[in-house]
C-alpha cells in the first residue's frame, strides 16, 4: 500500500471541499449555492473534460495501436454500464440504476491522476493518447445510461419508444452534446487559438471542481439516508464491480497493447467510477436519480478502495500477464 500516495489524494483540496459540504449539512449551516450557478459549473466541467480530450487527440500521431486503444476504451465504456444496469435494476429504481451504471462505466479523473503518480514512482511511462481515451470514455457511458433509463422507464413494453428516437434523444441531450461537441471542437481547433482559452479550460478547472464537489457534499449529506437504506448491497457493488472490472481488464489488455503503463491505465479506467462528469450530467439528464446514492458509492467507497487496494493489485496483474 502506498501511504504517501493515499495521503496525497485524500488531502486533495477538491475532495476536502466535498467533506466541507457534508459538514455544512451536518451542522445545519445556511451555506447554499444557487441552482443556476451549479448548472453552469456542471456544463463547464463537461466542456473542459471534452475539450482537453480533443486537444490530446489532436496532438497524437495516429497509429494502429492508438486506434485499438480508443476502440477498447469505447467498448469498455459501453459494456460496463450495460451489464451493471441489469445487475442493479432489480434492487434500485430505473433512474438510480441508470445513473449508477453510467458512473461505473465512466471514469474518475482523480483516480487517473493517482495512477499516473504511481507509474511515475515506478519510473514507467504511458501513452499520451490514454488521456484522450479517458475523455472518450465519459460520453458512451452517459449515453448508454440515458438510453437504458429512457427504454425501461416506459410504463409498458407496448409503450416503450423505438431505439432510433432513444439514441437520437440521448445524443442531443444537453450534457452528452456538451461532452461530445467539446471533444470534436478540441480535436479540430487551431492549436494557437486553443491556447488562448487555456486559462478557462484548464487553469480554473480545479477551482470550479471544488465548488461543484462542495455542492455535491451537501447534496450527499442531505440524501444520505438513501445510501444507508441500500447499505450492504450498494457497498458490496461499489467494491466488487470495480474489482472485477479492473482485474479482468488488467489481464486481458495485452490483447490491445504491450505497454505495461497503458495496460495499467486501462485497468484503472475500467475500475474507477466518475464523480465529476456523470454527476454533472445526471443533474441535467436524470434529475430524479439520487446523488445521495451514486455519488457516495463512487467517491466514498470505490475511490478509496482503488487507491488503497486496487492500484497495487491491478499493477501486479498487469506485470504477471
């Protein structure tokens, strides 16, 4: 277990603001962030993640391995929410099952950064295109989650909408369109012109993220009763599903690339759960889904599990296979 790495991540200012939000609710503070402000920050976070992913793609020299890596990331982002949704929908509402599935099909940028720090400590490198893979894995998971929610929230099989309109509405959903549109813009934008907005896309990202997580902390604390009601089931899910995903991908990723660093990053991406892009998207796409359920699962259970147990375990599997 890498104690310094664990301490470094758990004392990350953005995560501490999440704790502050919980404390503010517990002590019944009148601290409040206007809903319109949070909606703007949600859109900003999605925009920044997508744009930076597009920029990374634009700066990469395309090769067969990069294409395989992008395809593998997209496959994981589509399959994980698909199978997890059906594991969940018998125990949770359709909206909650879709939101949780989208979170676990998507990725955690903070866990990604922790994995990069771990590789630096091992003096191993990973391909720059893996940042683009991370960004590309956001949208498919959200899309699959929205499609499944729209499909199964129909009152009856006869009333269920056709798949074509569901896909169309999923892609035109504001949150999904923001991620995908920003990715495309980042990909085709002139580099010098893109540098002109870098202070907005990059420099202030963590500040907005801190405010967003402050709100998420307050929301989580207000709705924590939902999480407690599902107790053992959701806690077990938040540990076992990332563990299975990470171990399987660590073992099978040699089919895509021989790079130990890239394979390790794939395992981390498969095992992590989003508490930035997906919560931001679900506030817009699925307002009835409870953040007091999927956010504590991703941030309170899966994240510390991956940092303490997952990172060294997945790395050991990658080295063995």
